[in-house]
């Protein structure tokens, strides 16, 4: 996955190109293209990822409890049928 250093390096290189010539329009166009590209990547923030990880952990806990309860009920049913 891309990291912050990649974006910082890319930004620095773009700034070098812009500062070395009359390329203000190019900078604006590249920024627009990058923003459009990032929007298509469907990226999430770290906070959103943490929230989803917590939701998943709670869901797993509930599933484990339900599986145990089903096993208990099946055992009772099998014991009663015997």
C-alpha cells in the first residue's frame, strides 16, 4: 500500500518541476488528476479502519457465543432424544 513518504516525495518532485519553469497550470492539472485518481481508489482513514476492526471483533464475539449456545441446545436435544 502507498505510504506518506511516497506522497511527500511526489509532492516535492512536483514542486521542483513547478518552481523550475512556468508550470502553474501543469501543477493545477496534476493535482486535479491525482485527486481524481485517489477518489477512485476508495481509500479510508485510519480511524475508519479502527472502527470497522472493533465492529468485526464484536461480531466475532457474538458469533462465538451463538455457536456455543447452538451446540448446547443441540446437546440437550440429543440427550432428550436418547
